C-alpha cells in the first residue's frame, strides 16, 4: 500500500490524517480486517442481517469478490489511518457498483466502530459521489435499516438532494448526483403505508 498513491487525503475533527486509496485485488486482507472491527450491531446496520459469527472462509471470499470490482462495473475505496495500536489501519470502505439501469449505481459505506462519529463516512461518501459523477453516474441508490441514525446524518450532510422511501424497518435512498441541495435538510421522505 505504501507504494501506491492515495486518491484523497483528509483530516478528521480530532486531527487524524486519513488516506484514501482505490481498492485493488490485493486489498482483500484489509477488507477482512475492517469487517472484524465492526460490531454485531454495525454489521446488522450495514448488511441488514445479524452476522455475529461468520465463517472466516465466507468473509475471505466476500472480501476477495469486493476487491476484484473492475472499473467498468464500479469503484471501491479504502481509508487508512495510523492508529496508536495499528499503524496504517483500514478504517473505512466505500463503494459503488453499477446496477442494470443506465447511469445508476448502488452505494455502500462502512466505518469501523472505533472510528465512527468523526466525519469519515461523510468524507468517503462525498469522494465516492464525485468519482461516480465523473464516471457518468447520475443516481446512487442504497438500502439501510430505518433506525440507522448514522446514515440519516450522512444524508443530511450530503450536498446532493436525496429521496428516501421508508418501508418499515428498511429505507431506500436515491441520491441525485445532478442536483444539489438549497439547504442541508431538503431531503424528501416518503412513508409507505401498510
């Protein structure tokens, strides 16, 4: 990783320097490390299922799959920081994968538990949104647990307008990369009946 050039560098409110790199095939081990630093609750919020005990082989295969995303179908980025107990530690990952619809991609962001609430997720989403726009994507979509306050906060801070549809415990968000907000709280929320 040290031989690769970072795509983006930013500093958290606490002064921690975060370097962001494009995910490459050899990064599967970093993705596994990041997964291992997610609590059961964070895994549930991110993957919409409880993943307390997961076969390490399954985690490794999924990490290898994510690391192999080719540029034509999407982009993944990994964030690293020098932590006191772990230099050059993976602290977050964000990615988009094109859907079957033209100019649309599914987006996801994960930040390890001990690094949350520092603005890392927001910076990752903003950087990924800019990269998606440059690649011709106009709409990002995602599904998350309705009770996931961190995602709601990310959406509120995003400069792009978004529409959310709440269906019980799950919410689907559509982020319009071609339309910026007038004010930070102009997101449209729809509650499904039923």
